[in-house]
C-alpha cells in the first residue's frame, strides 16, 4: 500500500507520497519570481530558506486565481530542494493499493503532467512522483531564475 | 460565523482583498522567522565503498547484500564493464566494475577486488565490485553536488561530495543500455535449469 497525501485544486484531486510531505501549512503570501516557468508561482521564505512555490493550475489549463486564507501549502522535500505545493484544500492521507494505479505513461501524450492515476475513497487522483514533478527544463529554468534573483 | 482571528477555516470571501493580502504577508513574515527549518534537510542513507583509490556510494535501499566475492566466472560476450558472473544465494549476478562505465581509468589489478555489493533497482539486479566497504554514511542531499552537464539528461551519478565521494545513480545505471547482454535487457540471470550459457 502506498500512503498518499491527497489535496484538491478546484474539483481535481492530486496525490503525493506521504513520506515526501514534511508539513502542511496555511498558505502564505508568495513573492513573484521573474522569468520562472509557469508552474512556479513564486518563492517563499521558509525559515530562512527560499523555497519555490509550485502551482499545478497552469498544468491543467486552469487560470490563475488569488490565494485565499483557507488555501494550504504542502512542504515536500525532493532530493534537489524543498518545494511548496499550493492547494485549495487537503483531503487527508489515504492508502492506495498499487493495483489501483494505472500507468498513464503510454496512454497520455506528455506524461509529464503526472506520473500515475489511481482511485481512492476520494475519487480519481493524479499522483505525482515529486522527483519528477518538475521537468528537466523546468528545473533548469527555475535554477536560472533563482540565480538571477540572487537566491543561493 | 468564525469568531476571533483569521483562522484557516474562515471564509475568505468575507474579507476584502487588501485584508487577505495583509494576512498572507503577515503569515509569510511569521514563516520566514520560524527557526529550525534546517531540520527539514533531506538526508540520504548511502553505502560507501572503494574501488582502487576512488570512493563511491550508492543508495542504501538498493543494496540487497554485501558479500565476499566468490569465484568470478567469465562469460564470453560480456561487455568489458563486467568482471564476469558470480553465483550468490541461488542466483547468478553479473559483476560490474563501475569505473569504465563512468569513463574512469581502472588502476591496479582486478584481482584485488574481494567484495560484491548486490544491488537491485527497477526490477533488475547486479553485483558491484568493490575493493573495500566503508559502510553506511548519511549525507544531507544538499551536500551531494549534481555533476556538471546533468542538464543534458540523466547521468549515471547523482553527484559528488566535497570529500570526493561519487554518488552513483543506481536506478539509471542499472538501466544503462551498455549493460545489455545478448539482447537481454536484464543483467540478472535466473538459474532456472538447462539454459546455462
């Protein structure tokens, strides 16, 4: 069984492995990061560490929307960096059997959208491997944008 | 309906935009001041080993076993990265010297190698030749600097530490096309009787 933290953006549900989630926090103000990839909403000072905030909305063709006080952010640790994932709400932790996953790589053009889809008690969940959440191009563009902003 | 301050459950629609932004900025400032985020640094457990005078490390969770290397049998047709195959725990593992694969010179006699790290990833398994085991090391992921040129796609190493430890990316390494033997995508050979080479 894989434990996922399931979160929602509008009516869509997303999941990331629970072991990769450090914390869930109420959303905070996100500072814009010039020339960053669309999936990067901006940066947040996380206890002295500048952490990119990721907004999956553009991936799914959803228009930008102002943050609300009841929105959440998930702190996830990838091998390269910490990321904040912006979410409208967090549904909770759910166990998803591996069999419930369909490997979407062959089905969907541009599989980078997400890594798998599974059904949980909440419904269909787009499951992300946080190491592959950002494409190589996005990682490079993000690094360059952080460099230009003087972020170590 | 919610009394008190701007709690997480409060309906933001009740508040003017400027007030929401003020609260979000206030939260951001509080988060920035929060100490101890250093504790969130991701650590990785690695098994470190030596080949010649080069130190390598691989993710500990990919290591099935460290074993004294028994008789290594050379098989015709094996690429030069392999020393041969060993029989271990009922299975045959190809023994890989990672250095030629990484373009490193192999110094010293190959016979010095006495240890095999049996590793498994992506459903494949092989044995990595090692001269000496340095044991388990725990490193902050941030201390492993990605290799130069890693923007060009996957490389076989996760990075280097300041101490010169080469951290191998076993998941990519084990899938490297150059490791393919006789058109078999999997280096592991199961001893299912009658079909030995």
